[in-house]
């Protein structure tokens, strides 16, 4: 079973941003393929890719290796594919942050820190109205158990 069915869009975009155009498709294909392999094989493939990138593009290699221990656990945690698909992206965080940015972007003069907190709280409450249920929410107990073992 693949250790993750989803390559984090932000992770891939960050890695590719450090590469010249002629290498981006090739590296993206390798990264996507590695995510479809079983955990240990995929991890080895990504480390090999990072080692290759390290010589000419150290920033791309660093971006690829960043957060390995935190983000790329898929199969090793025993979580379902549905839950992993939701949790392996940063959409859960980026969506509310984007709402806050949109609602506060025209404020030119913040009077004090309390005003910033009020606006942020208001924007997050507005974002909350548009939240959807986490895909695989019935399996969240598995995540809780996996975190207890760490």
C-alpha cells in the first residue's frame, strides 16, 4: 500500500521553485512516484533524489528533506488512506489563514495589538463557518493512538 496518496502541493512547489525549468518535470515525477511506493522504498527514493540535488541545487535538496520526520509517516502510523489524504496536505492550515489574509488585507493602520487580535479572531470565526468535516474523521481515534505511541 502506498504510504501517501497525496504529494503535498506546497512541498512540491517549494522544491521545484529552486530548480531550473528544464529539471522541474523530471524531479516532480520522481517525487510523485516515490510517494506511491511503500514507506521505506519511497523514503529511500526521496533521499536518493535529495542526494542528487544536493550537488547542484542544495536549496532544493534541503526543501525536499525538510520535515521528513514530521510529515512523511503514512504507512508507519497505520492510518487509513482517507485520513492520510487529508492530513498530508497543508490545506487545513492554509485555508483559514487565507481567509484571515483576505479579510485583513485592506487594514492600513493597526492601532494596537488588541486590535490585531480582535480582527484575527473575527476572521477566524468567519472562516470557521466554511469549514468542512475532515475526510476520514471516524478514524481520528487511530491518529490519537499513534500519537500516544510517539
